[in-house]
């Protein structure tokens, strides 16, 4: 049985339980899924604060899909009705015509009562959510939208490496991507320490792996680098203090810190990072953890541009 804590579900042991993705249809090259990859048909809804949405934003840009899939960015602060389009004129998305992403969820499933999440891909014509399945979204952008990739686009999910990439993705998700949330939203000391230990054990393994290679799979950026980056870039600004992941900062792990700066300084990565959105979302929205809603002024973020020495 699960209970609700901080607007999230926790187990009776106090462990954070991530909500299952409600919409898991796929957009495929041939349309056999019921949804075909077509330019102009879909709108990607993201929060610049959210690491899961950030992945889709990076992949869309690296592959050159900006003209094929339009982009909507929500306000970094959720209210009681969820993600809001307050960054647009009239507080309404100009393409979908809605004020809240929850409206598209309800149009797709009138009985939906869970948390509305980003990223979501919405069918522009019907206004229905096709998918909020964030792990699958980026893989399908790489494999099902190839016809619309820019010339020279990277192969982020190369077929010969997929088994190894998948094997690496699983512990990174469990211990790092989701691990920071398992620590931050734990409601028992035992659950928190278990998540904390798993997080830093995995970061130590990744530090060792990256000692003799530039990226996680070798000489080229792949899907797994993107998935790790979106957690690392938030680590010192949010997870270290707000989620109590404080054995050390990312900037105190020399190999991972250089690796993260290397990616940050790569076109398509750092230019998609908005530290203002990131900090305002976490420190303002999670009022059970931060009841004063004071957003920290630091850390100094200029050091992201320091030479990384990994070229």
C-alpha cells in the first residue's frame, strides 16, 4: 500500500514511488502504432525545470527536429491544477489553445486523476496526449523520425550498441535519475539512506568508467549521456541541498565534473539549460520540503564554462 507525501506516493517503508506513465502510445515511422511521424502533426510540451522533459528537448535539438515537432514550454512553477502555459500571451498555448496541460489529459482520458507530467507529446489536430512515456519518447525520436533528422545528425541510439546502452541506462535510472528523487521524497530515514547510498555508489562507478573514455560509450555521445547529463546539471543547484544528496557536490568529483562541463559546452546541451527555471521549480513547488519557498541565490554557475580538458 502507498501513501501520499509531498504530492507524491510513498510506500509504507517511506520509499518514493514514481507514478506510472499514463499515455504510452508510440509515434512510428510507418504509422502502424496508430500515430505516424509527420512534420507539424505533434507538439512537444516541456518544462525547462524537469530533467525528464529536458532529455526530449536535447534530443529534438541534436537531431534537428525543431521544424518537424513544435515546442511548448510551461511555467516552471506548478499550481494546484498542474503545469500552466503562463509564459504565452493570454496564459494560453497558442497552438493547442489550452491554459493547462491537464486539459489535454482530460480530453484524452476524462477519468484521469493522477499527476500531469512532462514531457508530453500532444496531437495538434485532436488535442489529445499521444504519450508521456519519457523513456520511450527520446528513443523514438532517434529511431522513428530518421526521415526528418538534419543532415549529419548523430546516431544517439546506434543499433550495435543498444544492448550495452540499455544495460547502462537501467542502474543510472534507478540510482541516479530516480535516485535523487528517492532520497529527496523519502519519508523515512531508512528509505532515504538506502537511496543516498545507491546514488553515490553509482556516481563512483560512473566516475571510474569515465576515467579512460570521453563519453559513457566511448568517443561519441549517445542516449545514455543525455540521460545522465540532465541529472548532473541539476545536482549542485538542487539535489545536493534540496534533496539532501550531500556526500559531496558534483564539482567535487573531478572526472564527472569535467564530463558534465564537456557536455554543457557542447552545442545543444548548455543552451537548453535554464537554471532560473530549475531552481524556482524545485524550491518553490516542493513546499513541504521548503515551506518558506525561498529560492537559493547560489551556487555560482559561471564555472560551467571553465575548460574541461576532455577534448
